[in-house]
C-alpha cells in the first residue's frame, strides 16, 4: 500500500465501517513455519457488504507490505481519507459491496491491530520487539484461515491482493485448493528476484543502523524514525517508475528556480520522498517493516511447495485465476507474472492474464484505472455466476 | 567506478605508474559556479604513455563518482590490483598507451589526492568538512583545465569517461570547443532524471542520518561508516540490473540451504552488498559522496548552457563524438543518450552512436567487452589519423 494514491482517491466510500478483532491460539500455541510458535494471536479485520445465505459471496482482500484491514469507507465520517482501496471496494465499484461480502484482515507481523512485534507479549508484559518470532507468508495465510474458520466460512469466491498481498493470494490457493474458487494476484511474484531482495535488505540495514533501533527494543524509548523514513524512501522509489517520476517531478525545484547549494531537499522529488518517509513513521512500526520484508524475501512458492518446480507447486490448485501485471512495474516485472501463468497453464488451470499498460510503476495496482476496475468486475461476475 | 569488476580484471597492466600532484590557485582564489571560491586547489593525476612532439596524442580520461586518478598499471608491483580502468588503458589496449599520452585526474570534491571536504583548509588548519564549498561538474572541468594548462597542452585528441565521468566529457566539449577534437561519453546523461536524483538523495539521507556524520565534522572522531556503507549499497543496486543480479545471485543463500530466520545477511546478494558497503568505507569519504552526488544531480547541460535547449547547449561544439549506451543500464537509459545524439546531430556534428547489448547494467562500461574495446580503439584511430 502506498500514500501515493491519496490525491487521486475519490472519497466516495462505503460509509462508516468498523475495525473488528478476533483472537485465537489462546489455549494452544500457533505453530509457525520457522519452528517457533505464537500464542494469543489477534487479527484485526474489516468487512464490507452482506454475507448471503449460502455464504457463497465471500471475497478476501489481502493487503500489501504497509497496508491494514481498513480497505474501504470511513471509520468516522470526519476521517480525512477512506480505507486504502476505497477506489476499488464499495457499492457499485470493481469489488461491489452490494453483491459481495468483502473481508480484509491486517497481516500478522504488522502493526495495525494484528499481533506483531509492537504487540504486548502476554508472557512478559512487554512489547515483543525482535523477540517476536519470524512469520512467513504461509503463517499470515494460516492466521487468515483461522479468521475464516471463526466466521464459519467454508468457501471463498475470490481472493484478491497486490504485491505482498498477491503472494498471500498465491499461498492461499496452494494451501487450500478446495476452499478457493478464484483468485486475482495483482502486480506480484511467486518469489523475489535478487533485485527485490537487495532493495529490502538495504532498507532493513537503514533501520538497523539507526542507533534508536536498539536491537529492536525501542518501544519505551525513542523510535528509529530516521532509519524507518529512509527505508520507506527506498521502498517508494521502487513503487514508482522512471516515466512516472519524470512526469510527476522531472527536475522541478521545490521553492525557487535557483540552486540552493546546500544539502536540504531542493528538487521536488527529494521533498516528496522525505515527506513520504516522515508520514510513514507516524503510522508504521520499524520492526514490522523488518519482519514483513523478510517474509516477502523468504516467499518462494516453487521452493516451498514444488521442490523448486512452479508447475508442481500449482499442481493441486483448482482456482480460476486472473493474473494482472503492469508494464512499468520494475519491482515485479511482467515476466514474473508470465512465469506463474505458464506454470498454471501447464496444470490446465483456467487462467486469464492481462498486462495493463501503465506508466505508474508498481503502484499502478492502487491507482484509479477503468481497465483494472472492469477486469476485476468482469472476472468476479463470471466466477459468481458459475457458483 | 565500481569494485564489481575486480574478479574480471586481467591484471596485465602497464606496470608501475606514479601519482603526481599539481596545485594552483595559490595566489588568487578559484571561482566556483556557486559564487563561492577555493584556494590552494590540488589535483592528483596520473599519466601513462608518452606525449609526442606535437602534443597531438593527448587523451583525458574522466573518472566516475567514486573513482580516482589511478586508472591503469600498478603503483607498486606488489599491489593486489591495478588502476580502475586497467582493462582499457595500457599497451595495445583499447586506449593504447603505446600511441597515446593518457591523463587521468582525481576530481575536486573527491578524496583521493585532489582537494575535497576531507582536505585541510589552510586558513583554519582543519579539514573542510561541510565548510567545503559546493563544486559542480563545471568546476571539476575548470580544475582539469588548470592541470592541462600546467602541462602546456593546447589540444586534446579525445576525452573519455563514463557515468559522472561522461558528464565531465560533455561539459568539457561545451566549455572548450576549440580544445577538444573528439569525445566519448559512455553510459551517461546530460542531466539526471528524477529517478537518479531520488536514489542519490536517499543515499545522502542515509549518510546524514548517521549520528557520526555530525553535520560533516567527523574527521577527528568516528566516521559515519554505517551511513556511507548504506549509501554505497543503494548505489550498487543501481549499477547492476535485474538480469545481472539474477544471473549472479538469484536467490542463492550464503552459507546453507535452510533459511536462518534472523536479520543477518543470508541471501548472497545481501552479503555481496554488505561487503561492497564495508569495502567502500575504507577508501572513500562520506562528505565527498555527498558533494559529488550533489554535483551530478545539479548537472544540466541544457539548463546551464542552452536556456533549457540541448540543441543550443551543443551549438558551439566542434568535437567528433562517439556516444555509447548499454541496453540494461537503467540509471542512464539509452533514451537519454539518444536525446544527446539527436541534439548533436541537429548541430551537424559528426556523431556515432552505439547501444551495446549488455546485461550488466550501468556497470557494463567498466567490464571487459571486446565490443567496447574495438569501438574505442577504432574511434581513436580514426580521429588521430585525421589530426
């Protein structure tokens, strides 16, 4: 998720929605892929729309790295901005809440209500910090599965998510092939390239180099704000594209036409990045950034589910797929989507693939696009009519 | 310049060479483009080959961001590695020291012998730190011009440089059209894109966020090593390419086949970047990194010499050009080289352009390539035969 879309958001939301919570693993510990475990796992979630009698209209939206459960509408009518995917989720929108019951939950490891490193460890009564166990994309999916069980839902009409959310979509399809009727992985990959790992690693280094990070135990002290802001700036560059940055900023100066000859932000792109970094530290936890980027780097569908064969990884899948990539996304380029489509097709899965011509880079999946709306709307109609 | 090429260097150097020094502006101050000035400006330089009677065989090599004057051969025969462009400069090589007198000087603002922020300010007897004035690509060229005057050279057969070195090549041609017979700007641009500025800015932020940076006054204290290492890691990613990183690292783990579930470097690409960062802090000054990246961001040939018209900026040029770009260079993509070629051609300049098919990204200009060797060799022969 990115702040980049703010100015493009229409604000025509679904109205007031509510953050809800579900806690599990209170009597037994949740086993994690690392071999570690976690107890009292809380999931913050939001639902929009109405569950039908057959419970056949469930859509699960999976958020990206820095997202949260608040996907649409407003918590309070005075809120300045609606949920992060309000342009897509709502009455009559691409994901139509008049037709579907849409659920979005905050991933574990995050910091917006679900259990993560900034949560209180009930065993110590202190924040976990870096004593928080490593969580994988698979663990995130298992926590979502616990929520779905709790809601007594047996079948999901469609899973939709971009970026790290798309990884969760793919992981769901592979883990629970009988539960998932269809899936839309957007602007995502089945495993990070060395380039994507490299950017995440440098961002993590920036956080860990901040003396306030203090090995992850900073919750009663100053936070590693500088490090987290730099990490966010690095991330932001990878969400944009050469073309979008040229169109949006070019070499425009912030305040004046003459060069300042100092090290302050003077090009607009510098000021924009610093602004993004500074906004981010108000709402996000540095340790969560470390844990979630690591989970994304670890994600390897073929390695974890197919003995390094992507074809094998998808072999038990039954879902119908709509795979979408964006031409200017250089973080998860189209060739990576094509690899997954090829592997799906080798399993005779019903796959549609679309590369959307977009200049906005990886962030394109969060930006207003009639093309994207129509693709998602059409796909959901086709799978819901089949059901 | 990059350490990336080390393992590919042949080491068949020109033999022992010597670092020389020239100091000017001892009686008057050197005026800088910022309006500031500088006195006692020292230039460290190296020459290879022999100046002919007519002084008609002079080649000036301009180094990139983190380079130095030591372009070829060894300072000492026990040196582990030769100068940074030893694969190109030497007897019988692309830039043939049996034929040409080749000069390379360390840019001002840098830290390898030429005056920069880590130099002693004779007026205070302390290192300049951030009291060092801002220097531009134009100022770097003026300092080189002072050296060329000192060597009593009136005409340069060819200017050759990649990346920030290529910016100096272009600036020379525009400032001293009568002195420059030919020029080879490699993997460069006439002005940074917003993307290139963004990466430089985040790298600078990483340095300035390091508490040891201390507003640039750290020379008698701990240096901002963590910040500089992170800055270098960011830079390194931009010198490579998605393809080269996939081929070189992919998702290979450093030590073992199982995931470590900790925040240490475990993917090879992480360990490589950390290694590059750690090596860099031993040889480079953090303030120099700030000043030189800022000079590169400020560089704008059209803005500074053509009232925003690149055609106008080149209007007084007389040099013959060979412009070279590399397919996988996403820092200074081919379209940027094409823009300069187009503007040169509109001035009826004699321009050859070649986009070399290379998977190694921006760094390709420093890597062994028969194609690059032959292009440079052939071009230099043609211009020297004309002379």
